[in-house]
C-alpha cells in the first residue's frame, strides 16, 4: 500500500477539482454543445493554427454521354483555418484547502462560478460569428418581433442552400425573441401547434418547430444603441456550420511549485493548475482552456434578425 504523502494529497486535490470542472462547463453551454467540436489531447500554444478539412464538391457524370469513360475529378480538399486565439482562465484561492477536500460541497461553491465564467466566454465567442453567415440572405427585420414567416424563411433558405434534410437544424435566439416565439398565434393553441404548443404553454420550452431545434441564450449578439433600432442577431445553422477547436495547454515547468491535471469530457478539455501563494497563505487554483472558433460552412447558416 502506497504511503500517504503531501505530494499524493496535492495530486488528489487537483484531480478532485478537475473532475468537477468539465460537467459544470458542459452544463452551462448552449452553442458549445451544438457546433462541431474538434478536440485532441495534444499540446498546443496560443496562436497555433488548426486546419479543419472540408469535403470537396463533386459532380455526377453520365458515363453514357462520355463515350463509356469515367470522368476523373480532382477537386482540392479545402481547409478551414481556426486559430487558437483565446486562452480563457478563471482563478480563485482557497485558504483552507484540506477542509474543502473533506467537504466536497464547499469545493463546488468555488468551482462552479469560475467554470461558468469560462462557459460564458465560449458561448459569447461562438455567437459572435453571426457575421460569418454572409452567403445566404438575412431573414427577419431588425427591431421587429419574430414571426412564423421569418422562421419559415430561415428553414427555406437552408433547404435552398442544399443542406441535407438528415442534418439537424438549430436556431439560437435571445430571451425576447424566445418569448415572442411562444406568443405566435398559431403556436399558442394545442389544436394548431399540437404537443409543441402544449409544451410551450406548460413547460415554457419551444422544442422543435418547422424542423428547427430551438434554444435560447443570454449571449446572442446585439448591435445598435437606443433610441436607434437595436438588431438582435439570432442564428440558424447546422452542426458543421461552426467549428470549436480545443487543445491541451502544456504542463507547468517541474519544480515551480505548481501541479496540473487535465479534465476531458465529450470533446472538451480543460487544465486545472494548483499553486501556493505565499502572499495570501492560500492555495490558488486556475481553470483554463485554449480554444478557437470559426465558421466552417458558410452556406449551412443564416442570420435571423429581430
């Protein structure tokens, strides 16, 4: 049986913190759980570029019209370059870390706000990509409540952009748009909206509507300042429209007094670093993540303005 040492205890504390980090992060994400996540447990540094391959476009050849010969196609494999340009961190200190280890609920009081702050940063960055959907025409009118016609136009736009019917379509809106959605006349009554309308009335959730899975986020971007018209940039898209790339951060240098562990779950990865701060006589924890995000398929998304 291995002896209990200060090093073992320190490693156990960091592992405990790391184990609690990822579920909180995933639970606070909306966009992060909908987009294409690319995670590999390889070390990277801020500023590195990751190339995400995009399938090429092919055409069908009628061999009977080509003298019985096949048409050889050599389309280039396109790449979407995503720069790891965001190193988000949240740091907190715990004076009596041994007591926290003995009472795990105290650890959550420190951990949850820190990890939630990182989740909000990721969410905001993903929703800031709305301007990248500039191939398909914008639907909806700035400063105007969402209507059934606007939702229908968004779905039609993605269909005309050749988005496969088998791909799930998502639409993420802000709180005001979500509220207006639940008050669309044909959506309020069971006889016209069926189970979806009933869920909206009882549970407050829209669910699926006109082939969109509907979500709301507090971080949908807005432009304009009152009294001018404020534009809310809601987004309709498929999973492959946006990419979120996450990579491991390096371990601290040996002998520097810092201990790190990685937390990895569902294509998400974070680093948890514990170090001692002599100025405050406390243990300092830093939860951080290195990531970048970008539009992968411009045609698979559309701006829905309200």
